C-alpha cells in the first residue's frame, strides 16, 4: 500500500503546478512596472507556482502517510 501512496506525489505535483502557473503569472503581470523586462512575470510566476505546488504536495503526502500509518497501527 505504501508504494501506491508514494507514487501519487509526482502526478499530484504536476497537476498542481500546471493549474497554478496561470494565476501566478497573471498576478505578476499586475505587479510589473513599466521598465521591467517582459519575461519577468513569466519566470517569477513559474517559479512561485513550482514552489507552492511543492509545498502543497509535501503537505498532502505527509497527511496521507500519517493517515495510513495510523490506520496500519490500528489507531483511529
């Protein structure tokens, strides 16, 4: 069962990453100044989406592991 739980991480990360890229790029375009490089929001939005997706994936994997460890030990 643990192998199935660990295999969920990367697909979950990729889905979150793809879903978070557009809102973060849009957010950075709103904060862009007149003299900023036009590719700045694309890069910053992508990096922030990657970071947030990584943190959320880590949190979900930790909670799943905790849930299944408690379930395996017989605790409710």
